[in-house]
C-alpha cells in the first residue's frame, strides 16, 4: 500500500500512482487507511518526505506539506477512534518503571 506521488517541484520520479492535487493525495491516503484490517494496531507511512528517487512523501524535500496536514490528522484520528487497537488492555505495572519491587 502507498506509493502515491504528488510532484510539487521537480521532475516526476518513481511512484506506484501519480496524483495531481493535494485533494487527490488526501483521498488516496484515506483509501489506503480504510483498507487496514480492524485487527491492526497501527501503521507507518515509510516516507514522510520526498527523497531523491522517490517523490511519494506527504511533505516535499524542503519539508513543505503537499496538502493540509489537518486533513491527514483527521484520517489518522478516525482510524484510532474507530478501528485502531491502540489502547492497551494490559494492567499497568504495580511498581514504577525503573524501581526495584
């Protein structure tokens, strides 16, 4: 999953799928997140920024967002609230971390 490329500056490079706007990038990101099975606790977007050879980051090489970050956050928050198993079901340890019982 992934590999969505929105070229902001420079020449197109390797990608699995090209989009032409920030809206299309958000839509593609949402579709990918919606495919994650319910029993998955989380996921990683392995390329946060564009790098030489691959332009499929959510940010340009200069760390400029390709779309409104709030829209990506909304998708992530929805995942966490509705499908991600991010809350631990294990009781907290009885002794503080780093102390000897």
